C-alpha cells in the first residue's frame, strides 16, 4: 500500500475595507467597524468589533485554501481545516471580567485539546472600555489579565502563550479570536529590549499579561519562508512606557521594537535560520488612541514601512493609558 503525504495547507490572510470583504470561503475574519453594527451578533467565526469613528474600517480574513469544518463548544465557534482552527467567542458586558475570562480560557483549551489543535499561533482580545473600571474598582484590562493568568496557571501555560493583541473597543464585553495549529511547531519569540510581559512588575496590575512578542511559523515545505506574527507592540522598553505624550516618538519606537524582534539576530536565538526586516512586513494594523494623532502616526509609518505593506489605521484604546499607539502585523 502506498501512502501519500499531503502538503500542509498555508494559512493566508488579507485585509480590505470592510465593504469590499467578499464572500470567499474562510476560516474566519476580524471586522473593525467605525459605527455600531446594525446586524445583531457575529456570524460564525466572524468577529466584529466597533472602533473609533475617526480611523478606517476594515476586514481581515483568514483562509486555508481547503474546506473547513465548523462547530461550536461552550459558546465558542470554530472553523477547522486539516492544520489550522480559527475560534471566536464573546464575554458579555458585566461588572467584572476575571471569572468569565478564566472560564473562557479554560473552555478554549478544552476545545483545542478535544479537536486536536494544541498549538496556539495567534490570539486577539478586544475589550470594551479597556481603561475603565470594574464594579470592584479594578481597571478592566487588569481584571482581564487576572482571569487569563489564573486560567493559564492552572493549565501550566503561563509562559507558553503566542503572539497576542489586546485592544480597547467601543461597547461592552470582550471579543476573542484565536488561531491554533495541529502539527506545525510555532516558536514564540521575545524582544531583546523588552522584558517578557509575564515578568512585568506588579505596578502594572496584580497579574502580569501572558503573551509572547511574536510567533514564528515555519514554512510548510523545505526552502520556503516562514511567517512571523507580531503581537500588538508599543513604545515600551524594559517594562516602561517611553516617550509619554509624544505620539511620533512612540510610533518610531514601536517600529524599532518590531525591527529588533523579527530581525535575524533575534530569531537566531531561537534556532530560526531566517530573519525579517520592516521591509518584509506584509500587513500592519495600527491602533491610534486619539483621532488627532492619526495623521502623525500615518506619516511615521509611511516613512518607515515599505509601500507593499498594507496598513490600516484604527482608532482604538491601548492597554496602558500612556500608550498612544500600538502596531501589530505579520512579516513573511
Ligand atoms: C502593548 C502591550 O501589550 C498589549 C497587551 C497584550 C496582552 O495583554 O496580551 C498583548 C499585546 C498588546 O496588545 C505591551 O505590554 O507591550
């Protein structure tokens, strides 16, 4: 009997203005709207969030080039191809989020284990009123971090989380999207000039955030290029916010952080035999806190990013009040 080895499907994605997103079969999508969505709820594995009115709206779609199987577990919707699964879910608006976030992360890992996709590649969490406070007076972002950290501690995963974005959006509650893989071995990468977020000192909250600065996914076949998924990155050196009040300098520092993170010298520390520059960024999502800062951030990014990089500028809050801009992206 002969057996044929099927190639691993390539995870691909693109970003378009939300009105032009089309209906191609997809694993899932993230839609950023600049006004409340008149449709109620999200379609399966299509997470929609509302960002501020002064930036762009956009849809990022994720496809795998092969049929997907859809399902739902504990309110989490998923779409899976052979190698990747895309999951979305929501926590409804409430007085506090730690317990619900704890349960949500437990459910996600139960689902991924049952489906057989144990390796997380990318995580997004969109939090309503992220810098507001819970009924107990805790900042909502910090409360979310408490729940996430408790769940991950229980699962023995405090240090194992992949590239992540946590951004503030309009409306209440928390929207989640995650991508996990069945067999490919993602490599989580830290930034040499930032301390790992899980080691942030307690002044940033009772429980540290749990994520890696980037996740590298090797090429599906010999000789190809891998992909570096870059977490939401900001103007942080060590653990401190730098350039408080100066959005241009924050944008420049953020791009320097990304350059150091995905460059060959840093990736070599993880045994990865390739590297990326800013010129390899295929796409970035740029989150800008204040509407009036968008042109300045656009100017910095268009100077430092290649014309081939698709950039969208979204008006949204960032996890620390003194951060005015955050950039996530992917390089390939
Ligand atoms: C900007 C930062 O953190 C943000 C918060 C994250 C989280 O809590 O998972 C992940 C990336 C960023 O969206 C940072 O700490 O550098």
